[in-house]
């Protein structure tokens, strides 16, 4: 199923026909919705290394939902999924690289929403934990007012 989703999203960005773009994008969103339903129905014990698959699926979906145009009405769901990932009981045990990616995405969203205090807190979390994204977080933090 992952291959199909990748192919679908690739088609949505490479086709020049607007109605085809929307069709492929909607198909990709439907696949993400299905993946979210599948992990919600699971017991949540499946792991990818030290990171729960549940968190990775939610992170993939939220990144996509926050990236699509506003008229697709996925932003609020992306924000909700981000809050769920950050608050999940297994988040602190997840791989540091994964946690860093989540903190960075949350910091960027906070910056987009003009919540500079939240962005600073999240970027400092990346830096203090020495996540692989620490250098990027330091650079981004310099521009936060």
C-alpha cells in the first residue's frame, strides 16, 4: 500500500491536468485516511525500531495534511494529529531522530501561526536533546522574534 500512496502523490505533482491533480491528491488523502483507520484499529504495539508504527503513520498523515492547500480542509486534522503525536505516552521513548522531526514540524507550524514562544520552546527541545535536527533548529531559532 505504501508504494501505491507514493505513486499517487507523485502523479498529483507531475500531471498538468488540474482535474487529474485533484483526483490523485484526493486518492492519496483517502489512502492516508485508510492507514489512520488501520492503525487506530490495531493494538498499537507494532514498532519500527524504537518508534511505534502508530506514531509514524500519524506523523506522515499530519505532514501531508498540513502541506496540502487550505481548500482541501485538512489543516485542522493535521494540527489535531500533531497534538496527538506530541502527547502520546510512547513519544518520549521513540527514536530521537523521529522526536526531533516532530518537534521541528510543530515549531514550523507555531511560526506559521505567529506563536513564537511555542516555536522557541520546541526548537530548544530539539537542541537540548541533541536531536539530529539541532543545527537546523539553531539556525531557525536565530530568526525567531
